[in-house]
């Protein structure tokens, strides 16, 4: 998780704010994907840390999967 946050140069406390800046949304999307698919966290658990609803987490995770597919450097960072 820290690697993704570092990649997007996001202050960790910003993840808990309802902010739709593009880079922050991308960071949240990748984090949601990793947390949901690789760490087995629930949508509600992730949502509590990212100010997203459980369905918002699912949508963000889908976008995050696409971002990982197209960004080889980011994919290596998360071990995929």
C-alpha cells in the first residue's frame, strides 16, 4: 500500500478525505483493487479508510485493475 501511495505522491491522510482530484482518484482506485483482490479486505472496510461506499470501492477497484494493466511500473510496485 505504501508503494502505491508513494508512486502517486499522496499524503496518506488525504485518502480519508472526499476529494476527486485525478491523481488521488487513481491512487484510491489502485489501493481499492489491491486491498479487495489481493488482501481480501471487504468493501466496507476499505470504504471506511477511503471515504467510499462499498459499491464505490467495487467500481474503484475495477478502475484500479485497468490502471495496473496499463502501467507496468505500477504493476511491478504492487508485485503483479
